[in-house]
């Protein structure tokens, strides 16, 4: 999967810590964006980190029904943990179910192999 995103093994090794930090909400995302913009591994995980952050924010919007509040909170927690494990473990793997949505944010796109 790393080759689909043109992520080198040196980017993975040097970016594990910052990729993990990107999962700690808006501040973590901003820190990763400011300090490691050139590292494609960090940008991949920063992009993925927006999904649990958005779920967490939606959870606290006024008028969110209690059952949705619980579902969004649990989903955010599970995706946060999976993201941390993937980022510190050197994996380039989208988060389950919602990770594909993160590609629409356009921070780190896979390399298009069909273009010649």
C-alpha cells in the first residue's frame, strides 16, 4: 500500500512519531501539518486523523440525539486507537469503513499508475 502512495521506507521511519501525534485532534493535525508537510507518511496519517476528529466534533454538536452521541463517540475512539496503532506501527492502511472518505480531503493522494 505504501507504494500506491509513493511513500518511502525512510519517510515511514522518520515520520512515525509525528504521524501518531496527528491523531490527537485539531492541535495534533496542525502540528503535523506545520512540522512535516514534506513527509508523505505523516500527511497520509494526518489525512486519516481527520475522520475520528470530525466524528468527535459531531458528537458535541447541539441537538445530537443521545444514541448518535454514543455511536459517534465510540466510533471516534475505535478509529483513534486503530490510527495510533497503524501510525506508530509503520502501516499505510486506511481506517476501517470511513478511511476511504479521507482521500477526498486531498492531502495525500495515491499515485495514479494509469497516467503515462
